[in-house]
């Protein structure tokens, strides 16, 4: 352990892996934020913390089961000359779950207040936590397989996971409140969850979609939407044309 602490290569690997875990965890944070938004405000923060704690423990558990994780890549059966492994099944099932969930959420948003109200009535704390567990498993599997390909030392992987989840917990509340307060951002987030679901299904069939393309498109779209939000706020401000003339005794210009 002391050798790792004194090794510059270990620190570089730790910082790189932490940054990667943060990037890979953004979609998890967004999904959790959308799910807990269905709960009463008093219970949202508790559900958010439970969800992120579960993500952390699930990733650490997978790291401690590396032999099982490696075994998931072994082919189980073949369909139309395509070898299917346990990892492929989990990724494809997770992708289908994301497609179903994001489609349902978009449908409820399109229904307006009635859709939001019906979704809130149906949502229970246990159901939200169960959905978080399902998606945590999918995102954790993808994240840990990436980590295993980058770093060989399990202590570095565990430290990177713990630090990245701690940082996500620090900002998850603000992200969740922002997404909840802006319907257009929420629709954008759901659209990208749909895209990620498609990418997971494609990856399950060994047709990998470069994550850089997805994250660049996400960042670009969010930047454009932030500019739109700023423009709408400026347009909504009242314009006081005659303020300089108040109390001056001079008539305002025609």
C-alpha cells in the first residue's frame, strides 16, 4: 500500500480513473434525479443518497468479484452467428429498461400536469429504490469493466470509485433540483437516456458506439439549452424605458 502511495504512476492512474468514473456516472446521477423527482420533496434527498450509496457498494462488490466479472465475457450461446455472453445479456436488458423508462417518462411529460400527477401517485419509495438498483447494476458493470481495462491495482480502483461517488453525492442534489425545475432540461436528459439505452443494446451485440460521441453531443446540447434559458430569463425581465425621466420634470421621449 505504501508503495502505491509513493508511486507517481499510481496517482496518475487514480486521478484518471476518478475522472472517468465521474464521466461514466453522470447518466446514473441524471437517472436517479429523474426517479426521485416522483417522490415527496421530504424523501427525495434520502432516496438520492441511498441510490448513490448502492451504486458505490455495487461497484466495490463487483471489483471484489473480478473472477466472476471476467467470466461474464465468456460466450454462453450463439444467435445468428453472434456470440452472446452474460455481460451482453445484462447490457441489453439494461438498455431495454432505459428505453422503456425514458419513453414512459417522456410520455408523462407530454401529458402535462395530469401525467405528472398520475406518476407521482403511482411512485412509491420502494419502487423507486428498486429501479435505482436495476440501473445501478447496469451502469456499475459498464464502469467497472472500463476500470479493469485501465488499472491493474484493486486498491486504486476502490479509491477511485469511493472518491467519484462522494463527488457525485456532493453535486447530485443541485443537479436534481436543476433538472426538476427546468422541464426542457428534463426532456433533454430523458432523450439522452434513450440514446444511452440504444448504445447499451448495441454494445450487448458487440456493436460498440464510442462514448465520446454521446457525451460530446450531450455537452453541446446542454450548452445550447443553457444559452436558451439565459435568453428566456433576459426576455422575461421587464424593461423600464422611462426610468431616467422619473422625478426629472421632463416629459419622456415620444
